[in-house]
C-alpha cells in the first residue's frame, strides 16, 4: 500500500486483498468528514462512537458496492447511517427528531428548507415512503433493496430475478422519479402547488 495512493486505488486494493490496514488508511483521510456529518445529527459522544461503527460497517459494505467516488459514497453512507440511528431511537423512545434536510440517496444533492419551521425528519421519511409507493413495482422493489436495505446490484438481481442491466435502470429511473415526487411534495408543503 502506497501512502500517496488515490482513493480509487485504495478501494481497488481493499476489494482485492481485504486488508484492514488498507481500509484504515483510506478511512483515516475522511474521519473528520464522517465525524462532522455525525455531529449534524448526534451529540458529540454518540457521534464519536458512530465514527467507529461506520468503519466497521465499511468492512463489508465497501466489498458489496461499486464505488466510483469514495468520498461522496462515504458521505451518503454516513448520513444514512445517522438517519437510521435517529429513526430507530425515535421509534424506541417516541422522540421527535427535528431535522430540516431531506434524506438523500447515493450522490444526491442536499435540499435545504429556508423556513424556520421546516419539515422534521419524520415528515421527510413519510414523504419518501409515500413517493416510493407511487413508483412502478420494479422500480419500487429495486430502490427499496438498493438504498433502504443497502443491497448491492448483484444482491438485488439475485433477490428479484431482474437482469443486472434492468436492476441498474430500475434504480436510476426510480431514484429520479422519487426525487421528482419529493420535490412536488415539498412544493405542496410550502404552498407552492395547489
């Protein structure tokens, strides 16, 4: 392992040899980013714990996914990890979790709501679930498995029986349709669409 290797080279090396020191060298570059994302959602102590938990998650997730841009992929993985942690905590304790950004999927841009009383996390998750139901069955199933259950393309193919090219198409089209639906939901919530 070369210390000056780029991210893509380290990802390839880790996928080839599974050496944890390779993954650790790669993760070390972005620990501050991961901690910063965690701090947006969690208290400092929990955020520190989750930085280590996310590294453990990476051990298997990085082997399962085709990663083009490690930094972006890690950012989304971290964000989704924190959102799921918040959702689980809310479910266990009945807590309201204020949050003014919509959950995003792989390499999706962030949405910001200017209102002080922007929708909470639960409203965004409900909007996403509602929009998911509007997708054609193949897209809905593929998007659910890929993004929400974090399955790889190959796993989605195996679980659904869809051809791998179809899986990728369903995920891409489903993500686009979900985004459009959620934008419409956000406009309705803001009173922009009757």
